[in-house]
C-alpha cells in the first residue's frame, strides 16, 4: 500500500512516486517533483504546523546521502515544491518561509493510504457520476462523427508534425543545457586562470582544498580553464574535473582526478 498525504482536502501527495495529483482527477494530471523537492515536501508535511529548520532539511534531504549543497539549492527545491502544488491545483499558500528559521507547512494535512483517499472520493462522487452518465455517452457518440474523413487525417498529420518538432527542439535544448549536477555548484573564485566551482558552499574552504590538491597532482591553471570541485563531507573522496571550456559545450575537453586519501590520486 502506498502512503499518501491529502493537502487541504484537495491535493494528493504520494512520496513514493514523487508526485502530486488533484484528488478529483487522480490518476490524471500527475505533477512530478524531482527527488530533493519531494523529500523536502515530505519532511514539511510530516511536521505540519511546526517549523522545519534549514539544518534539518540539509541533514535529512542531502547530507544523509553524503551530498553537500548550497542554501540556494535548498531555496530552489522549496520553490519547486510551491510551483508543483500550484500546478496541481492548490490555490492557497501552503509553505511559509520563516526568516532565520526555515520553513513551515501551514496547510491541513491528512495522512493515510492512497487507496483509501481514492475510494472515499469515488463513493462521494458516485451520485453525480450516475446523473451525468447518460448525457455524456450521447455527446461522446455525436462528437466522433465529424472527426472522420480527409479533414481529420490532415489535422492528425499536422499534430504529428508539431509533436515531432517539439521532440527535436527538446533534444537540442537538453544537449545545450548544463549538467543538472554541476549546475548547482557554487562559484568559489579564480585561482590563476582557473575558475573554480564547488559542491561546498564555503568559498574560502573550497579554494583552500583546490590549492592543496594542486600540490598533489599536475593540475595546471596556466591557461583559461574551469574546475569543478566535488567535496565529500564524510571524507570518503574528493574529485576535480578540469575543462578547457564550459562543460555544457559538446566539444569541451576535460580531465579528472579522484582523491580518496592522501597519496591516493587517480
């Protein structure tokens, strides 16, 4: 059985699916959240009407997986939650920002099993469905007739052409977009001709780590380069990806170094 949360008696949140639905339309109209945003929402609804600190969100959403992200990434995830709730059909403000504290879910939250929410709504809606059943069937049968013939086929071909253009456009957009992982890195500063981006939010610490690792490996900043520094807060490994241009460009030339412990570079 899937656990679900009913938000303001309107929106179904299914954490296992990272999804939001308008209850009356389930399973249609699915709004999918990316994993960190879904985990943030899960924490907020579990502690509904109570403040959830930034520290708690960092620890429960990212750091327990060994990932360190910036405060900007946290706010982007909360923004995705708000956008998803609105897209699903929630008009009320559900997530409040608490200055210097964190966030709070102020919506009415009802936890339970997904199937229970669906059955309950279906039972309540049954009389209306029976009343509207016969007219809807007649309208559907009448609406099918004009769709036949050459005009229908020409519209179908036009629709297929539009879909093809959208697919091709999305493909080229994805190729031109930066890696979603490195897009969240924080700009730490410039070392000689290397622009350094880091998974760690502290710029001074990131530059110090980068300079230390340069002493252990032949990492040259003699020419214009971009370095992506990944720091593992659990000290299990640190890596550097050094490219001659932005990693989003298909012709970027890159080299990488992996450090597990002192004296162990790859």
